[in-house]
């Protein structure tokens, strides 16, 4: 039998062995020809059936990813995009500088809850954070926002010994704690005199560097999913820059006009999302200089107005800063009359596209607790290896809640479970309407599995013996029950537990809503998915306190005689309050600041170029058919040669 066509069961004969006595070459060859002919017919029908039955999905899955900016591939066409959003929970083990937990040097100035400045008059003017509870043999990552000099250092101590230091441009490091380590310390140190800034220090149980957050944060279930075409510059959405003369949009052009205030620029910015490592280009179109000189441009830090990169008309630049939201800052020159009209295109790549107006679509997803009016979070529970045990998710216009969340503080009825034991105090309570039957919880990102009561000195030791019963230890070295409760109030540990049964919310049910749609504009589309505040508030006086701090006021409307009208307000520096208002009902929109949410995991389904895919597979099938046909012709020729040789041998 042939080695390469065993399935055809072709016959072979040797006249010498057979002695030609029983050898009928004509009968044998005819049998082989019939077998091969039947096999070719079957293979051709199989190929035809593959082309008929092949199934090309209408959507392509993109992800999962934790990135908030996603580029749609070129094999996707225009159409509606379907997002799936998974909840994430993260914990920064480093408290704010104004929390009272840092031992700050006298020469340190607290600029904000996450930023301090040391005006060092001598070497070694150290600020310390001690007794940070960690797990032994576990990977952690520490990071800082600003690039430290060789003389400013963030040191990590284990068991009283300096482990390593971040300095001289090092922004983060991943390390593994020792086998006996239960606490670490962080020192802000200096090895020379001078002024040193320490900002946004993050310590997290992870082996990768992640965006900065404050405390324990989960995914905020309030999203704006936005898609836009190639032009990133939303001219109609240009915003006022501080006290400068505003830039306006007349429906066709940007108008820069400082004729009424020649001592100030006309200046405005457009929020843009930029990705680290990518190339961008900005080009002005239709610039009409009525008086003055050409418009200047830069990329600025949002809210702060600090220039990150000077950019020039029609000159490509590489973005080497972190991925995130920045401002495309545009401004006229100082002095004399300045009146300029212009259009602008801002796109990815090194060649500017032809001018086109900015296009976008928006989808809003939100879950508001109908009882409290608070925006709910989407949480996740992880095991000791960092694997997800349970998570909340939005998919196919439904919200699946698989977790519950409780802030541990004096709102619960606590009782003493034991006295001080070396360096901790145990207390207990029964939580109402809580079922711990799934036997696993996270407290401030640390996972616990149900055990018997363990008289341990480890902080946050946890146990529950029945539904709703909780027993924990908190790290205080002296005091009584009231001191332990005070510690809870000051630290507000977040307990996340798995629900006994998931709760499923349909669109429009129990404060869960999805409005709008997310569109793909074809090649060059960018999709941005971000926690976004879009909520109604009532101002009794002149201000509004927001649920979450926002980057800027994207939109502010007031209900006036049954009609929503755009109004102006002033956002506080911490992003949490809007002032300058009158009493009444308002709708506030704005991007939630990244330090106050854990981000999210995203899976996108984007429309596929089905016709292109079918054509591609059809071509492949035809190529395979041609190859098979060529192979069969070669086989035919080979068999003919065999027949001739056998006939010669017969004779």
C-alpha cells in the first residue's frame, strides 16, 4: 500500500513476486483509477461545503484590557459597539500625607493630600510611615509620580533594615517581602540640602505598576463610553483656560478675540486622550488673521495649565508622557489687538489628515442606589494568588452584582472579643442583611478564608462563624474597645464579600440605566471608556458637593421653567465642589479623577468586515482547491508512468 495515500487503499503489484500468473494489470489499474476519481469528487465537495458553511462572526472581540483608550482595528466597519465591563478592586497601602499617620519632618509642607515638599536644610531630614501591614513572601510594587533626583529617596524598610530606595529617576520597583515580614516602613529621605517633592506614592500587592489611587477603590458604576473618528480635537467643546479671554466656537471656526482686553491672551483648551509611545500631529486649517499673529499651541497638564510639550503646526511629535487625559492648549499672543479665526485637526500618526469636524458617540452606564441616592461600585474579590473569585460585571445591558461592600466603622454595633494582645485588639459584631456563606472576603484588598477563631497578632485577622458575624483584629498597641472603634473610623477598612446569590438588574431596574449608543466610525476610530459623573443635584444655596472629584466641568445645566439650560460654575481645586450657583436643580457632567477609582476591565465587541472576511476565506478555499487539483494532475501523470512501466514489464 502507498505510504502517502493509505486512506485510498490503492493496490500495488510486483510481477516478479506474482510470477505474472494472477496478475491482471488492467483490472488493478482500473480499480485504482476509480478509487482516486471518487476521492477527488469527495474532496471537491468538502471544499465547496466549507465555503457554504463557514461562519464569520459579526463582531470581533477586543480584550480583555484594563486600558481606557482602545484603537479599533482596520478590519472593523461602521456600526454599533457592544461593551462588557468587569469590576476591579484595588488598595493603596500608603495613606494620604494629611491623614495623621505620617511622621513628617518639621521642614515638610503638605501641598495636598498626595503631595509634600521638603525644604531640607540638612542631610537626613526624614519623614516616616511605619507599621504598614503586608504578607510574607508576597510581591508588592511601590511607585512615585515625580522623577526623584539622586539626592531625594523613597526608602523601603523591612524588619528595621533598609531594603532598597527609589531615586535618581527610578519611578517604581517590584519586590518580594521576606518570609517573616508582617510590616514594612517607608522613609522619605534626603542626602543633600535643597527642595525635594514627593508625590503620589503607591504601594500595592501586585507585580506590575498601576495608576495611582487613594486608599481602597473599586470600579465606579458610572461610565461614559465615547468613540470618535480620526480628528481628536473637539472644537465645539473648547473650554476656558483660567482667567484668560475665552475662545469661542461659532459652529464653523474657533474665534480668538482679545480686542476688549489687550493685556490678556485669548486662550482655551480641548481635552484629549494621549497614549504613551504613540505619535501625533496637529495642523491648523483655514487660519484667518484679522489682526495680530498666528495661534500658538501646546499640550498642557489638565487643570494645572502647566505645559508638558510645546507643539508646532504640522510637525509630528512622540508622546513620552504617561497615557491619560491632557489639554490641547491654543492661545493668541499677548499685547495689541488679536483677532484670529481657525480650524484645527489633531490626529494620530505623522501625517495630518484633511480637515474634518470632530465626530463622537456616547453611551452612559450608571447604577444609583435607589434608597441612598449614591453611585454604586463594581467590586471584585481575589484569592491569595490574586485570581478573581467573584466580580461584578455589565454585559448585554444587564448588571450582574456578585459582591457586597461594607465600610467598617462605628455604624456597626461592635463588642470586645479580647483584650490587647501584643500589638492588636480583637472586636466583633453581627452585620445586618449580610450572608457570609461563600466563606471568602477581602478587607482592604487582603483576602481571608473562613477559619475558626484564630488568636493571632496579624492585623486584619478575620473570621465569621455564622451568617453576618464578623471577628477582626485591628493594629493598635494600647487601649480599649472605644480606641479600636476610633481606629476603624480613622481608617475605614473596606470589606467586600461574595453574595450568596448574584443579583441581576435589567436596564431601567433599581437605578440601573444604559442610555445612548457606542458607534464605530471605521478605520481610525478610538474608543474611550472612563468613569464619568453624570448626575442630578439640588443646590440649596450657592454650591454643590459632588459624589466624586472630577477633572473639569464637562457640562453644567440648570432646570429653568422646565427647560435645561447651560450655565457656568467654578470647580474647586480638589474637584469635589462647584460654586457660584443659584438655588435650584442641576445636572453635572465630568470625568472622575483617576485617583478615586480603580479603573475597570473591558471587553469590546466591534463590528467586523464580514464581506472582507468571507472573500478572504473564499480565496483561501479556492487556493486549496487549486493546490489539490495540481496534486491530482501530478498523481494522474505518476500513475500513467506506472502503468506504462508495468505494461513493459508484462511484455
